[in-house]
């Protein structure tokens, strides 16, 4: 039977799911690496337990290390399940995104407060029959506020202590990928109220909510979304914004882990 209320076995930890540009956390002394086999299949890789400047942290590379798993093939269910099994008490998802609204330009960090899910065909819930899992009923979790507010505030305070500019809002539009969007799709996302567009924010946030894990997203804009600049999106542009913005992301993580 799938028991979502099962208590974690290890002490509570902060878990980081690293996205594009963050397959490793520098300064993390690896204490342990555990390969989990979950009822939902294999996670993207081993869960690393590390010591980060004297603080315990769990780390999982969302796309594997090296980066090989595309956004639509990430086993989000197994990832969150494994992190909970490893003792995660809160989860920070680091996500590269495209910026749609004016504050969200390349290399800008944001801590989104809302999400719209445009993904499809992903394993997006624990409340379904998979293999041996037996469900006792249908459960509809509340998702009014998809991100944990105290974790969001902790991220924003960490950013401010490190003098990293971080936008304190953002509606994250989660698209299917792996291709980038058309200009018309981005225009629609903007009409829907999205500030940012990315491919990995969902179902991760919803699965964390199903497991009762406080979850927040630390988003790094790596390009203007399609049609929002005078040029098409290039991998060079993304790599340069990643290189510029990742130092700020790492500073925020360093500061928030002990908090
Ligand atoms: N669209 C979707 N996902 C992304 C983008 C984008 O423009 N940039 C980085 N991840």
C-alpha cells in the first residue's frame, strides 16, 4: 500500500533539487550517496547527503549528473519520494527559466509565488495506481498557495543578507518542453498572467504538496522568453546568463541552508 504519511527514517534536512547549471553544489562535502528504489521507479540519481559549511543538506540533480534527462522524462515522483525517504524536511527546487515580464530579464533571480501547469503526460500525482500501489480513495490536496510561504521568505531574506537581487513574486508557467516556446505561446502565457516560463516547475511543486513537504522554487532567468527580445534564443545566451546568475543562486543557497 502506498502510505503517504510514513515518517522519514533519517533526521530532517533541507533538500536541494538542482536544475540546469546546478548538477553539483560546490563546497558540499559528500558524506553519503544513496541510490533509492521507490514505488514510482528510479530517481534522477543518487541522493547526496552532504556537509555544507557545517550544515547537513540533501542534494539531487534533477536532470542527472551529467545532465542527460530532459524535463518531460524526469521522474518527479521518484525524486520527491526519495528525498522524503532520505529525511528531507523542506525542499528547494532550483529552476532555470525564461523571463516574460520586465523584471525577469536574463541573470535575474526570482522566488515565484504562483504556478500555472501546462505540462501533460507526466507522472504528476501519488494518488494513482502504479504497480503494486493500492489506493484507498481519491484525495484532492489544496494547492491554493503552491509554494511554502515561510520557505519563500527564508530564500528572500537569505538573498537580501547576501545582497543578491531577487524578485519576490512571479507566476511560473510550466511548459512541457523540451523545445522552447513559440512567440505566440509566450504571448498567451503572458495573457494568462505568467511572469516566468520553465519546464520543470511542475509537477514537482504539486508532488511535494502531496507529500506534505514544504517546497519553494528559486528561479534563475537565463533568457528572455520567445518573442520578448529582438532575437531568437541561443544556447550561448543561456550559458552566459547561467554563468552570470548562478553565483547569486549559490550565495542564496549557502545562506538559507543554516536558516
Ligand atoms: N522556456 C521554457 N523553459 C526555459 C526557458 C524558456 O524560455 N529558458 C530556460 N528554461
